C-alpha cells in the first residue's frame, strides 16, 4: 500500500509534455516583452520618453512565433507590436531601450523616432510608416538573396489587418506570388485599424480567403493560443523554406491597449471585449503551464523576477548614455555606412 501511495504521489508531480516543443521558450520571450513594455509605458507616462509608445499587449503569442523559427540568413520585417518576435529573432534588449530613450549608441544612432529601428546587417528590416510597403521591401530583399545565389532562406513580414487594405500591400503580395519567393506573411487582425472596426475595413468574410486570389497558401490561427501560433506559423515557415508557394497566416486577436499610449481605446465595444479572441494570450499561456504542470510556482516567479531584472538593467544602462548632438553626428544612410565599412 505504501509503495502504491508513493507511485501515485510521483505521478501527480510528473511534468507533462508541453503542447509544443518550444512552448516554454516562447513563453519566456512573451513574459520578457510584457515586462519591458509595461516599463516603457511607465516611462512614457512619466515624461521620460519622447514620441509615442506602441505596445503589443495581446499580440505576443503571434509575434513570438514569427521570430522564433527564423534562422541565420532569413529576413524578418516586424512592425510596432512585434517586440516578442524581435527578441526571439535576436534583437538585444539594450538596443530597444537605447532607441526609446534616445541614446546615440542605439542601432539607429538616436534618429528615426523610437520605433523605426532595425539591424539591416542581421536581416532585421527597419520598419517604415507606410506599413503595407514593407511587403515589397521584404520581397526585394529575398530576390536579392536569390540573385546572389543564396539557398535555404525565407522571409517573414508582419502586417495588421489595417495595413492589408493599402495599395502597396496588394502590389507586394502580387509580386511575391509571381516571383514565387519564399515568403511568409503573418497578418494580425486585432479588429481595429487605429479606431476603425473590421466592418469598415473590408467586406470579405475572412481575410484568409484572399490567399488563393494572390496565389498564396492561406491558414487561420487563434492568436490567443500560443501552441496554435507556434504550430501554424512554424509550419508556414517550413513550407516556404521547402519551396511551396508564399504563405499567408491570419491570426485573430484583440489589441488589449490603445493604438498607442496616447489613445484610451474608448471606441472598443463591450461586446468585442467578450469575444474569445479578446483573451490575453500571456494569461492563456500561463494557465496552460499551470494546468499541465509544466512549471512550478517558484520557477514562474523566478522567471518574472529575472525578466524584471533584465529590463531594469537595460533601461538603467540606456539612461546613462548621451543623446546625439545633431551637428556632430555622422548620420549617413545605413547602406552607405555598410559600404564604407566593407571597403575598409
């Protein structure tokens, strides 16, 4: 009887298999992102950040899946709510805080606002404000790699459902399919283009229905479900790398903050907030961890503490650094900088 009781006790404490083999890794990036962005909001409200702050609260599961499966040599074109994906792709935390706090040591050297950062040498494209245009930029980068004879690469570009309604988006999708580049488009339908609801943005039943018209393969995913995001987006990356047609993934979520921290999101209806896609993906992922006994409470607490320490360290470092002096800075284009460094 004693042996039976011991075996039962052990079975209760045995950890289950995660719903995806990178689930816990992805969750840590989500946790770090949420911790960072909450701190950035606090700094913004305290008057310590110039410009806007746009956070990805509610979108972290989609975003992290975008960056997690890309490899060295792949192209990534994230947008303003894709910090989780940026971090998973390898963007250093210090570069984020340097950009928001205006340090001259940041990747954009204190220019281009606080969100238009990138690492072109590392294939992370700097976002431009005409969001639909990033599709063509990504396609161009992929074609350039093809012309140079490179192999086994993919590109992933993020877009919101609002950006999908722009002319440049349609042009980019068309040329991607015509040229059959290894491209994945992850479109996050957060149900509002700033304050414009879906029914005033498009008339089709589901945005994924557009895939076949472009010559893409299309898939839908619940953007609040981390495991589903990892499965669907990870599979799309594999298909693109294997030579299948360009991939379109449409994720459904609700933006859980305003368009930016200047926006109170009062236009979001109570009915929308009760929809299944309005769940907080971080809470859903953590509840999965608890329900499946993937981690104990102490480990979760330690991860939170570690994320807070990383964020505090990066912010403290950036705050000590000097802002640029516009009359003394060498602000040539990044492409010219790369050319000079290559010659040297």
